[in-house]
């Protein structure tokens, strides 16, 4: 995606124009709604970014007035004790050069606290350990091993009832926290959202076994750094059903030194538990996958549930998939393109690209004032991005461009409209209905209008909005089809 030399020149112009904008001041007149403000980022799934790009990212985040950065790091550091945990990720820049300690120090100069993320007994890095110790694989209810699963790191959950699993997990996190990155401010301990162990030893007590590790590593961290922030999921304290899994949460004593992390798909808000915690953080996919409207809704939900923090995802994958993702075989062997841009060129540091910049600004506004109206937000976009008599219309065009960029986006790609070849293959394979294809026709028409209208603006940034819109239009013109005609060949065979 976006790899031609002419396209790279175009995006370079966009980035240059964006860089010309000074960091905007805090939103005037709005009381901060959240004590903890920041982003959740999966560093281990962004292998092409080195220290210079990560420092630039932190500069962007500082513009957004964040004070907390969650860096999911397991699988993304060069463990000496357990090299199997990073071999799948050997080309990752931090595996090659180990710069995260320097990055943490740099974030501190911007008054940003950093937490390292990992999943106990599952997900990145950890799920590679069964390659050497298959006897530790978690079990299904029928007694067979769980299926391999993951994002980039494809492997198996561990059974937490096994002493060797507990030993590995503890030593792996100790190495990450104490040996590699002792300057970090704490941990996010994120329970698995896709599988648990159903062996006889775990049975209904899976989360009790997981809690044993959480309790032990937390005590060890607090012994050496009493002010460390440790965010955990509510699955150890509520005794409630866990969404998406055939499991019930444990009912263990809650230590008020823990902070709580809530996510709508796997860890819903628990009002009684929230009242007992000093720090309660809400996660959302709105900033990464959707539009400012959804960012506002997520901020209001967090505020209405009395969360002290709002830390949504701003993930931008840049690894090379080895298997189909989200049911899409076409992605195998092709490096992910953050925001639709080449991850080795203009998309290498994606957070200053126009679609991402809009979402960052939305987070900044709504994290400070969740009740900000859509009209007021649009006015602030006009003021932030444009200095023109046409600012309100240009702001509407920019927001429309961002909306189209995110339509039907997934963790693995922006809107399929940006890539006609992907669009055609996916629409025919999934049999998208005519109404959906017609809606994409309307979006393409909107891009044509934006390309034509903004090209004549006196604003340099508006011209770049026009150029990005025109880039997609030209792709469809070269494909000699339109979204609504994509399904015709498939229908002709029926």
C-alpha cells in the first residue's frame, strides 16, 4: 500500500505540513475528566520503529497531554533466560538494539509514566514457551490441548496450575522489569481474552491459579518500588462470569494498591469493585479503529462509570503476518501498513499522519471534556488544523476523510476502500450485500468531492487532504470498476 515513489513524496508533503503546526495548548476552559490519560500501544507488534521514531511518537503523545503510556513489551525484548520468547520477532528493532530503557527515560522528560504490558500465561512471547515445553499447554474441556492462537506471536496458552508455568512466568516478568527496564513505572497485567485452561487442576479455579502469580509478582515489584502502578483485570475479585470465556472470576482479596483495567469485550465495569480502587482505567478501541464520535462515546462511558483513567488503544501494527488474519488470507506475507501507509517509509512513525492526528486530537479534547459537543469539536478541528475563511468546510472534509479511512477497519488494515484489490477479494469472498457496496459508492463519491473541492483551497493542509482523497480515487479509476460492481462476477456464476 502507498509504496510508489510519487505517493511517498505526497505523504512527505503531508507530514511536513503537519509538522509546521506548533503543539496546541491544552483545551481551554475544560476541567480534566481523568487523572490517568494516555494510550495503550503494542510495541512488540511494531517491529520497524527504532528509538528515533519512538521518541517522535512520545513527542506526539506529549502534545496530546497524556501522562501515562502502556507499552505492551512481552515478546518484544531480547530475553536472555528465554530466547524462545522473541525468536519469532527477531527482526524487531528493540530485539536488535534494546532501546526501551532509553525510551522510558525520554518519556519521563515529557512527564509521562510508562507501564509495561503482558498477559500471564498467554499472548505474545509467553505463548512461544510451549514450543520447547509442549507439556505445559492449556487444555480444552475435552482434555485436548488448546488450539494455537495469537496476533503475530502464534502459540499456546500455558496451564497456570503447573509449577513450571508459574516459574517461567515469574522469571520472565522479573527479567523484563528488574533486569531490562528497572526505570519503568509499573505493569499492566492483562488477562487473556481468548482462552483459559480447563484441565482437572484448573477446573473452576483457573483465575485462582493465575492470581497466585499476580499476587507474587506484585509483592515483589512493590517491595523494590512501593510507588509502582500495577493494573490488573477484575477477574480475580468479582466472582462474576467472564465474557467470551466459559469461566467464572475468582473471589480473592483485593489489595487497594492495585489499579483496575476494564475493557468492554472482556472485562466490563464492576461498580462495587470500582468503589474500592483508587485507580480504575478504561480501555477502548475507538481511537485506533473508529472516529472522533466513538472516542467521545468511550470517554463518556468511562466517566459515567467513575473511571479515574481513560487509556484507549492507539495500536498500529507493522509486522508481517504468517497466517490469515480476521479471515483474510490476502494479508499473509505482506507487512501491515499502519493507517494504510508503507510501514518502512512514510508510515514508519504513523502518529503524525492525518487520520491518526485527527484521532489523537479527538482523544485530547474528549479526555479533557467528555461532554464536548460534536459541533464544538468540529469548530476546534477547524481552529487547530486550518487558518482559512473556509475553515469550517475544510474541517468537515478532514473529518469525512478520517471517517472513510476507518470504515470497516480492523486491527490489520484501514478501510478496504483504500485498496481496491483487497476490497474486491474480500467483498466477493464474504458476499457483501448490495446495500453495503452502495454505501462504499457514496464514500468514493465523497472522496471525489473532497479531492476536487480542497485542491482549490488557499490552505496547504487542505491541498494535502485533497491529495490523499485523490490517491484513493485514482486507484479505483485504474481498477476500472466501482464498489457496487464488485459483486457482479460472483453473482453471474450463481
